[in-house]
């Protein structure tokens, strides 16, 4: 693999990580917004999705 391809993939990975972090933050905000209105049993679904996204970033 030549150097420019490595740089390209590195940039793609960084962008994906940023996108995932934004999505994760949105999910957390959504959880905060609905937690007051909806039943607690619906929250774990959002929480596990957030955890999955976080695991793929770090």
C-alpha cells in the first residue's frame, strides 16, 4: 500500500469517528429528552445502541 492510500484511509477513519461521536451525542440527547415522557423500559434500547457506537470509536 502506498503512502497516499494510507493517508486517505486514515482520513476516512477519522471522519467516521467524528460522525459516530455526533450520532452518539444525538442519541444521548434523545434519551434525555424522552426519559421524562416514556417508560424506563424503552431506554435500554437507546443506551445499548450508544454503548455500541462508543465501543467502535475508542
